[in-house]
């Protein structure tokens, strides 16, 4: 028994040291590029690595996930039809406007009632309303929060975002949602684009097309929300990060719709995009270390859960009763 404990401890020490940590990380990252690891499994693998061996390149994680996700979304555009995307986007426009407005309003009221500082509350509300970590990164220079406030908001959003990747497909199957309904629900209620695309791709191709299109249209609301934030926090000099990659996503759909020859290479781009998505989710999971989880705080986490539960249930009711098939 004592020998087994010593062996387990030695294994743990090996995993935590520099060489062992990098080796485990590299093996898991490569596995995520194979067809055997789906996006949800990739996220779970990343979470496991974060707790056992740690992320040896944590300082590069934000930039890597940022670019990988954008390139993956553009690649998925080569498998989508522009006319179907426009139809999906117009169908989701009304739902998007209402959901963003109500989420921000409810989030601010909830944060004030719970006694959470305004900046943390606004970051969590913006991340829930628009597009998770991307919204928080874009809004932060405008409202100028402290680093601990940004960390608390990001940690809260990423944990709930990770849970959504597993919970939403299961609920969709239990309620027999159509692909159209599920894609719209994902786009309205899941925080980050990575988990929206991951959950929708697991549900079906039509769900993926609708979810990606509506989600990216939702991401454009970063600009008006940032303007509102500058008024609320009295800051006229804050710069906003504009999601230019959405233009390349639209270009990819245009090429796929009007240039038949692109079909010769489109499947290659789509395959690379799915690999990139799995790797992105692995990196997001690997970034959720114990330190990140401890930094959130009970009240911000509770605000995030209540806000996300509210928008998820409201969006689910809306798509089941008012969205077309």
C-alpha cells in the first residue's frame, strides 16, 4: 500500500514538472486533432489536464484560442449556403435584440441587488448577453476594470460555457427540438462561439449553420453595447475590438454559394475547421486551473448562473413556441 502511494506521488510529481507537463499537454493536443475526440471530449480533456498536470503555455493561451476560434469559424463558412444563412439570420434578429436587451437589464438589476461591484456585474452581463469571453475582452478597455474583476467574469463565463456544451445537446434531444430550433437556441443562450459551434455540430448540420450565423450576428452587438458602456462608466476614450473575422466568414459563404469550383477544396477547409474547434475547446479547458476557479467568488458565480438560467429558459420557450421549423 505504501509503495503504491509512493508510486502515485512520483507520477504526480512527474506530471507537474516542466518536461512531464509539456509531454502530457502535447499528447492531448494531438489527440484533439484526430476524429476520435469530439469537441465536448476535447473540452473535458483540457479540464483534466488543467487539474492534473497544468497548462505549460498558459501565458499564450488567450491569444492562441482567439486566433484558432476565428480561423475555425471562417473555415466552417465554406460549408454553408449564403441564402440559408441570411434566412437564419433574419429569423434570429428579433430574438437576438430582445435577448441581449433583457439579459443586460436583468444582469445590472441582479448585480446591484446582490451587492456585486458594477464593473464585474457588467462584464458578466455582457459576456452572457453577447459572446462570452470575446465580449468581456472587448468591453474591458471601455469600462477599465481591475484584473481581478476581469478574471472573475471570465472564469464564471467559461465554466458555464463549458457546462452548456454538454447540457444543451442532451436537453435538445430530450425535448425533440428540431435542428432549426436547437441551432437558434444555442446561438441565443450559450455564451462563447466555441461552445455554440461545438454543441450545434453535435446536433446536426442544419443546427450548425443556423447557430453559427445567428451567433456571429449576435457578436456584432459588441459595438452598440460598448457605446452604452462608455456612457454608463463615463469613458469616451476606450477602444473596442471589432470582430473583423466575421467578414471573412461571410466571404467564405459567398464563395461556397456562387463559386462551384470551391467544392474541390471546401471539404478540406471544413475538416481543418473542425479540428481547430476541438483544439480551441481543449485549450479553453486547459486554461481553467484551480487558481482561475478560486478567483471567481460566490456572488459573481451565482449572478452568472441565475442570469444564464434565465436567458436559457426564456430563449428555449421562445424558439419552441415562436420559431419556425
